[in-house]
């Protein structure tokens, strides 16, 4: 069992709902959610965008190797 720390964020549409759905999908597809930070709002970094991001840090317990975890995370992001 490994611990993974994932930073999630959304700046479009229902940002809070997107983060909630991402947390649920991560737990369903990658492992057990151990902890989640509060939600933080921040402006875009490295590019200009009128919408601020809503961000959250997640701690997961997973049995997936790093590469498989990344593939699952990228798939969840596309959804």
C-alpha cells in the first residue's frame, strides 16, 4: 500500500461540484481517500484566464503503481 498526494483544481462551471466528482471517482478507481484539505481559491498561474481556480489537496491510499495511478487520474480528468 502506498500513499499518494494529489492536487486537484477546477476553474470552469460548477467548480466545487467538479472537485467533489473528482474525489468520488478517485476513491472509486484508485484507492481509499484518507484526507482532503479545505478548498482554496486562486488565480491562474502561468497563463491568463478570467476565472479563478478552486483547488484542493487529497491524500490517497492506493495499491496502484505510480504509472497506473497517473493513467487513472488522467482518465478521470478527461471525464
